[in-house]
């Protein structure tokens, strides 16, 4: 079980791709499907723009939950992501706005596959990873990150 925590801020006017703009990923290393992230936090241009939690057991992503992006823009938020790795794993994600502790996003699943066959380990990634297909919808963007923490919980 690993707990990842960090803070991030999307600037007011942040412009997402209609295809995808990943700001966080958990990617399996090794095995047939290591190019497909297991989990992503993805912003997407829509009407209104959205933040999605996406999941792929192997090679096809689905949206587990989504929320309007507006309440994230211009605000620092704190993320806590807890994942029990394994074929019978669990996953929790909470995102709170700093300042008023308002819970902006929550997802929990106590029975989900969090390991890929022939995987060696899972690596977290943070940054802006986006589709360049609709270049007219893109501009240079900055995501501010702070206070990263990775804690491993050893179980008996």
C-alpha cells in the first residue's frame, strides 16, 4: 500500500485539450501493457471543462469519476491518493481545496485490480502530458506542484 500526496494549482484560464491533458499518472513498468497508464488525473476541454479520474486494467481506459474543472482553477489543492497494489487491490483519491478544506473530488474502490501481469513496479508521474491533435486548442501551460510525499505502508 502506498500513499501519494501532493499539492497542485491550475492557473485561472488553464486550457485543456479536448482529447486529454494528463496531470498525474500511475504507470506500470514491465509487461505487455506498460505504455497504458493504470490511473490518470486528466483535464479535458468540454462544456464545461472537466477533471476526470481514468483507469485501465490493461489496455482500455474508462472514466471512474469526473467533476467540473472550474472550482480547481486559480486555487491550490491537496491530493491524497492511497493505493493497495495487487490483483485484489484498493484505491482512494481525495482532493481538497486549500484554504477552506472543501472536498472537491472523492473516489474510492475497495475491490479493483491494481497490478499488471509481468509488471515490475508502478511509477508515479506528474506534469502536463497532452494530446497535440487539436493544436488550435493548446497554448503553453503551467501546472504548479508542491509538497510531494510518498509513503509505503508495510503490511504483515
